[in-house]
């Protein structure tokens, strides 16, 4: 942990988050760019523990596939049973299956074990154009589709599964995705990678009400590179890993897509092979941050705002007890209105949380907003006059938090939430310390408020909120971490404005 974080009162708590255990059932690529090799890299890049059951051996490199060997199905069965008899599997990604007998055995195992998350990448044709599924097995593959939670075909595979011509535009691809989702009763990821144009959108399609809406599109630019070997494998295994944490396909896609775009954008630096090389799965490793490092970065962002807050007339008046009562009344009235919106945002964090510990923490925090903290406001305001309308700063702050909660990213939401814990706790700690040093004068008008924020339960909650946010950053993509910093910085500025608002509006 860096020295800058040590200056903060609240240190990082250890979350003990467990890595999702993800099984790849796919073919092997000795060049390392696709198949189980790409899956294992992708799973590790998203904080999962990867396992692999090999369905087929290929002789291939970046130039193409020259041979495929499918081991006896009895050996496939032994691999599957060896894993599931010993390890709890949080998610399964299925790739190349090869023939109908293999597909049948995988289906039998899935129906017996019933993993919580199943992502099926219907590998039929390689990027090089080589066929990876025997034509006689296509009917068996179609029969496997309903067993999956998410299907991730590329444009040619989508057409082959429907027995239709290949889509040449995005709207046609989406209509095909809707038809496949309706037939299979699950979610289909329609991918724009094979279409022409500067944009490369992806969309989750489900006509059975399993998503919050039937169609969720996520835009993205097309990355110009010849090195895209294993893109489909990597995307599907990343989604399986993140879904095991989020339980929300939209949130998972919004986390994985920026990572994949950067993996393509930096693929050329690997210099592997003479054909279509692999993507750069660990592009974020150069910027990797261990536990505590991201929290230290946020503390550096918060420090200028804390200095500004401590310099405000409102805070200085609170510290001395000389603050005009109408300003304090305005502040508490706005805080009560803010907490009403904040409680809904905390509840959303609980819905996105990847562990039971975090789910319970955010749910309880949401309840406390309405029960414990609001009690002081109600007691004070019940005998005093204060504005009951939502002030401009309060509205802007809550709108910012609601936007973060709608982003689908757990990490971004936590970063937006955190300043209301961290800055509030730091300010309260300093004010209470000053109050105690002054001899706890009984005539101090705001003693009850100062005592509330010296509460050890609030301090412990702040430490946990910092730790959960830091842990979310460790497993986030570089794009998501940047968005987390931005969301945190915005909330810090709103905290300063919130403390200053009584001077302007009371």
C-alpha cells in the first residue's frame, strides 16, 4: 500500500473475494491464440480460475488449420466427470465440439451437472475459413443450443444455425438473433465483427423476458488489425467468467467489451506468427494494480476536495459551533432528501454485488440510510423550519449516482458511491476530534451530529466500502478503472458543493 493512503484515516479492508471457477470445454490450439488456450488466458484476465476439458486436438497456427483429431468420447466423459466430481463449477464455456457424438456427451453432462452459467460459442468455422464442425453434426449442435444461457455466434455461424443467408447489415443480423433467441428460449449475443463499417456493435437479444429489455446494444469502434485470431473464443470465455460475478448479462458485456477492444488494439505488439495473430489478452497487465493501489489512487483524487471542504465557511462554522442554524437546517433537510435517493443506489449495488458478503453489506447500508441516519434529521427538523424542496446540488448529485447505477458496471457504481462514505467519514473524524480537543463544550449547538460521525460502526462501514471498491478495480478492465476514477472524482466534487450549498441557498 502506498504512503499516500496511509495518511487517510480509513484503510482498505480485505474482501476475501473468491475467483470464479470456470470450465472451458473446447478444442486445443497449439499456437495458443484460440480454443482452450485462449479461453484460459481470457478467464485469468478477468480474475477467474480456469479449467479445461479437451474435445478435439488441432494442428493449426496463425495461417490455418491443417488437421483435427477428436479423441474417443469415453475419454471426454472421463475428463468431465473427473472435474465435476471434485470441483464446484461456477460457469462453463463451450467451444469447438467436433462431431455429433461429442455434442451428445456434453449435453448429457450439462443436463446432469446443471452449471449456473453456460455460454455456448457455436464454433463451426475458424477465422481462417477452415471448417471446425462436421456437417453431419450441425443438427446435434442445434439441439444443444437450448441448454445454454448465452449463445455467441458470429455472423456466418448465426446464418448457418438458422439455415438462412448470411446477414450483410446490422439490422438483418439483429432480426436473425431475435429468431434464434425465440427458437432456443435463451439469450443470443449478436456480434458485428464480420460486418463492414467503422462501427462494431454487439447486442444481447432475448425475446423471453430474461433481460431487462429485449435488446441491449453496446456500441464500439472497429479495430483495424489482422491479428484477431481467437476473438470469439476469448469473448465468450470472458463473458462466462464475468457473468459468474455479476449475474447480469448487460453488466458483463459492458465490462468485457472494452477489454476486448483494447486486446485487439494492442494485438500487434505480440508479433506471433505470419498470419492472423492472437489478441493481447493481458494488455492490462502493464497497468496492473494490487490490493490497496487503486484506493491509494482515489485518495489522491480526494485530497484536494477534502482541503476545499475543510476551508468552507459551513465546515468551519460546524467546527466552532457558530454556524447559523438556518444553514444547518437546510443542510440536514437536503441530506434527508439525498439519502432517499442514495438508498436506492445502494440497493442497486447490492443487486450487482458478486459475493454474498457484499450483497448483504450494500442491502443493509441501504436500509440504514432510511432508518438510522435519517433519524437524527427527523428529530432535528421536526421542531425547526427548513426548505423541503430538492436543491440544485442535491438533484445533480443524485442524478449522477443514478447514472452510475444505470451504467451496468459494479465498479463504476461503487466508485460513485464511495465519497459519501470516505469524505464524509474523514470530515466527521476531523470535526469530532476538534470538538473533543476543545473539551466537549455542552453548549456546542451541533454536538449530536458530530458524535454520530465518530461512531465506530460508520468507520467500519467506510473501511469495507473502500475495500470493496478497491477489489472491484483489481478485476476491472483498464477502461472500467478509468471510468471508476472519473465517477469518484465527480462525486468528490459534489460532496464539496453539497457542503457549500447551505451558504448559497439557506
